């Protein structure tokens, strides 16, 4: 069986009556989630991309909780950050910037300026 990759949480869940139905549903929903969320990642509308990224991050968190896959879920979630819409990053900057100490805020703005100038220099107009 697959006992060598399952985590203790799965063994506990399989003993619970309420969780067996959920695990069956999650197992059947895996293929549609992977298919439709992947298509939604390239959608031109930012709410669809945000929904797809959040759905896939939740999907990978769920897989990471029940299976021993080492770093794979974390790597996949890191790559999904590339698909986050710019509105999310702008909101995050506006929300988090006042919370940072002035020294960290200055370092962040300096790093942001360097990245932008590097990208402008190396990317075609």
C-alpha cells in the first residue's frame, strides 16, 4: 500500500466517519481542480487568476498535510506566486509598507528600485 508516503493525519482521518466522505470527494476533485485551475491561471481577468492561485495553494497545502512529498508542495506554491495579479502585489505593498520599521521600508524601496532599473535595462520596451 501507500503507507510509506502517508502522514499520520491520514491514518487518523481514515478512522473518522465524517472524513472518509471528504477524502473520497477530494480524491475525485483532484483532476478537475488541476485541469480548470491551470486554465484559469492564464486568464486575462485578475479575479480568475487570484481564485486559481488560491485554490491551487490550498490544494498543495492539503496534499502536503496528508502525503510525505518533501519540498514539492512548497516549490509548487512558490511558483504559483508568479501568477498572482499585480493588484494583489500593489495591495500587499500598500498594506504592509506602513507596518514595516522605517529602516526596513527604506531597504525595501531601494531593492524595489534596483530590480525595476535592472528589468528596464534588460527587457525590451
